[in-house]
């Protein structure tokens, strides 16, 4: 299991406990995790409730890790001179 998959599983477990979801109902839980991760606002203040604060940090870490490969790919392309300014797209 990759680090990204491990983090997503931890988010699912905590979300199931917080929201009272059945951890065996993977379809519902996966959809809920996807909704929460995509709707996450990184600029929002961390919740005061400990479990929600943990979830907030887990989602932030997950998204940072998920988005990292794209950043690395962009750096490699830029180093090769293959990244162009938007006005070059015309």
C-alpha cells in the first residue's frame, strides 16, 4: 500500500468514526471521503474539536502528498525547457 493509499485509508477510518458511517460500506465511505477531500478548504481555520482537527490535518497532508507528483513533473519539464507561458499557447 502506497503512502497516499495509507493516508486515504486513515481519513476513511476517522471519517467513519466521526460521522457514524459503516466502515464495511466501502462505496458510501469512499464517496464521502472523495467529497470531503475535494471540498477541503486549506485556508479554513483548524476546527477546535480534536477529532475534526485531526481530520483537517490528515486531509491537508493527503492533498499535499497527492499534489506533489504534479509539482515534481512540472519542475522536471521546466528544467528541460518544455514549459511555456500561457500566451505561447495561441
